[in-house]
C-alpha cells in the first residue's frame, strides 16, 4: 500500500492557521481580563450594592457594546481614508468626513440616552462617579502599560 504524502504547503498553511488561532485566543483572554478588571474597578468606585449591580451591568454592557460599534465604525472610516485618500474624489472624501464627524454626534446622543437610563437605576451622584471612573480607569491602564514597558514614554508622547 502506497502512503500518501501531505504537501508541504498544506502543512505550512495549517501551521499558520494554528498560530493565528492561538493569537486570537490570547487576545480574547486579554479582553476578558480587561473586562473583569474594569467591572471590579467600576463596581468599587461606584460602591454598587448587589441589587444595583444586577440592574446596572446589563444596561452598561449594552451601552458599551453600542459605543464600541460606533467607535469601530469610525476607526474603519479613518482607516479607509488612510488607505484610499490618494484615489478618492473630493465628493468621496467629503462623504467620509461627514460620516466621521457624524459618528461623534451619534456617540454623544447614545451617551445622553444611556445617561438618562442610568439615572433611573442609580443616583445622579453614582452616574457622575461612573463617568469619572471610566476616565480614571483609562489613565490607570495607561499607567500600568507604561510600567510594564519600563516606565518610558512611547513614540508620540510628550512631557
């Protein structure tokens, strides 16, 4: 019986797919770690009771998902412009620009809508603390990343 040989290119493709899957899993793990740290941080900053947390987190997660979608779409518009600006007509650039700027309005409208929803389940004081906690959390993460990189500033940073 003759044994079939697996082509080398097939093995290379399988290897790279395997590596990519591992990378994706690592990213997913990083994101889950980020989410759990953020949840703990916000819960602590707002001093959420268990009953408040039960009502708050589904609303907040829905808001975050929608906000992330808007931001992802905005990043895609910017990336599309970066890649294709040389070949785009002025009317195409104008459309991208209008859509880009409009995304900020959409994000702000979403923030206003969810701010009202959150005030229905939390005190205005806790809602304000939430907005501040989000900013503090970003600063906290940036500081942690700088510490992991040896405390140096990255390219584009200035004093």
